[in-house]
């Protein structure tokens, strides 16, 4: 198992780099330059290619091996980063911004293809007893990559130049492509015969939905992050408005919070490896997450009082920053358990459908995160902070209701 998990961890870490770059670094910079919460949220439109993974997932199932797709898409990401390194720095003028946005969109397209191939490889390689540790590796490594490219870069931003950043990323991607192609532990089991491969027909979707537990899992992953993602998108920006600095948020909401998220994901994997039952564990961590969000909402209500601010060395400031870490810790617990449910469900599908099946679940999971991440700013601007966070708190209770309807095939 270790021979599989170490290379998978390296590849998932590389996969998290584009997300961290655009979710940790970009929103804070845009808000610090005076953009509204609505415009900051709409910058997440660059993630659009991730919502169309089902377009090419059947190709990964039908044409070539997942490892070949993984190698080629990772090498292509290195090429895109090389092109981004050749752009002039943003401070040299605005002319290069549309080109940079187009290349970032292309970066997300390549990363989404890489995601399909890597997840398919993991589904095919991991045994049922390895799902807990395997999904811990997936979530932890991905978040570590996001932290390095998000909060870490925000802290280092004053001394890090644009070309050096993307040349470093390009080199990292090319090394990862070589790893994906050469490591023996990533060799896949034999593929089905060509006649068994799926095609783009309505029967494909019907076959995917016919896999036991798929309908419930799809509904659960679409809703389980709605409230949490909206709160985690807004709360750091609220702290910025009340006196927290961008480097401080980069440290706490980037490096510190992701470290806590990794700790939560690792704890969930350790509990699953000790044969804790998956669905009861998921119920417990969802309840803890809801309690943590209640505390964070109470802090926000206090900050929303006219004249309230986060003075230096105050209890309120410490509580607000620590609440970021607590929510990321609980979110890590929830995410690892949920991804284990997703992979368990996809392993019930025929091997010729597994890329498409897991891509459907992963797309819905991402859609649930992006939906509130993109709209939370507009909701806060139109409704006000208190009604917005009350709505997010309500949405966080929905997964607990959904869990009571979970099918026995996923227990």
C-alpha cells in the first residue's frame, strides 16, 4: 500500500497548486485593492472547466490508460505555466491581464483533465481496505499543495516575482509527469476490451446512475459543503474589513488553517483505518462542524455591530483567527470521510464506467463548493452579513438530514 500511496500523494500535491493559487492568493489581493465582494466572488469563474469533467471522462474510460492521460495532462500544465512565466508582471500594465486570465482558464482545463485521470487511477489501484488511507492521502496532499500555492505565496509575495513563480510551477509539473509515467506502482490492472467501453449516449448516464447508491451520493456531495464553503469564503474578507492585514490572513487562513485541515483529514483517515464505521463517523463530524459554524456566526454577529473592530492583541481578534483554524480542521474531517464515500460508491461501478462515475460525483462536489463560494459575496452585499450567515448556517444542517437516508450499500 505504501508503494501506491507515496506517488499518489506527490501527484495530488501537484494537483492542488492551481486551486491554491486562485483561491488563496487571488481573492485577498483583489479585495485588498478595493474590489467588491461580488466581483471577488465572480473571479471564481476561472474554475469553470472543472464543471465539465464529464465531457472528457468517457474519453479517459475509452481511449488509452488513465496513467497515459495523467502524464500528458501534467506535462501540458507545465507548458501553460511556462507561457505564464513569459508574461510581463501585472504591475507593468493592464494589457496582459486578459491573456493571463485566458492562460489561467487553460491551466484549470488541464488541471481538470489531470484530476479525472488521477482519481480514476486511484479508484482502480486502491483495494477496499485501502480507501481510508488512500483518501486521506488524496485530501491531505491536495490541501498541502493548495496551501503552498495560496497562503505560502501570499506570505512570500513581496519577494517573489511572477516569472520565477511560474517557472518553478512548470518545473514541478514536468517532474510530476515523469513520476506518473515511470513509477511501477502506478501500473494499472488490465483494461476492458474496446467493445466494453462506454460512448456518449443517454445510456451512459443511465448506466452511471444505475450503480447502487449513486443518486444518494450525488445529492449528498452537492449539498454537504454549501454552508461551510460560503462561510469560509466570506469570513476572512470580513476580518480584512475589520482590521486584519493581508499577510496575517495569509498566515492564519492560508498556512495555519490548511495545516489544521490536514490534521483533520489525517485524523479521519486514522479513524477509518482503525475500522470506524464510515457513515456514523460522518454524522459525528458533521455535527461538530455545525457547532463550530454556530460559534463563528456568533463572532460575526458581534463584528457586525457598528464600530466593532479587531484591535491588536485582543481576545476577539484571537478568537476570530482561531475560528478559521477550527472550521478548517472540522472541514478536513468531513471532506476525507465524504471522499471515501464517493470512492466506495465508484468502486461498485463496472471498471469501464469508473472514470465517468467518479467524475460525476467529483463534479457535483465541486459545483456545491463553487456555487456558494461564488455567490456568497453577492448574498452578503444584497442581504447583509447577518441574514447571509444565518442562511449559511441553515444550509450546513441539510447534510445531517440527508445522511439519515443513506443506502446500506455505502455503510
